[in-house]
């Protein structure tokens, strides 16, 4: 059974070949779900998702990396977009985030706050929550999502 990195190595080139940016994926074995996020500077339509879904379905049926039944979903990352790679954080400096951690960091497993810094050299992000600024090593971040703001 494939892991997320193996699935990404199969899926990312196919998404790019179709003219879209690969944003990330979620693979949940318990829910038998493979969710693929695509992006484009022109936005993503339902037709775009259907086009990518058809192509990936055929390719995944042939490659069979999962080996069993699962549901494939193709989507835009949306307003509460998940962030998968450190480089994806950079454009969202000043935005609110919700970060879940793999291990407790200074007594916390979850932090909500404003992204204040992305440090590629030290591989960490800084989040301001109230009076505190947290410098979080990227490798302990389990998941991070933007918190949509409506002004």
C-alpha cells in the first residue's frame, strides 16, 4: 500500500501535464479517501476538477498503488487551504493560521495565530498568538490551514 510521498510521485507529474499546479494531497486509509488539491493562476472550476479526476482515475487504476477500493476527490485548496510545503507559507505572511503539531511544543499541540515569518534557512515558521510569538520547527507541523477572513 502506497504512502502519501509515493502517491505524490505518481500524481504530481500527471496534474502538471494537464496544465495545473499540484498543491498537495491527503490520503486517509481508514476513510478510504484520496483527496488531491490542484491550483491554477486562473482559478479552478468544477470542469477542471472533473478533467483531472478522469485522468487520475485511469492512471491510478493502471498503476494500482493503493490496492483496494477508495474514493478519489479532486478539489481546489479553497479559502481554508491546507499548507503542505514550507514554500506554500510565504505568500500568506500576515494571514491567520491554525496549526496542529505532531508533538507538543512548549506545552501546546495546536496554535492559532498570525503567520509572521517563514525562515527557509532554519526550516521554521513564526506565528503570533496574542502576546506570544511561537517559532515552530516545520518538521513538527502535522497540518496547517489558513483561517478564512471576511473583511
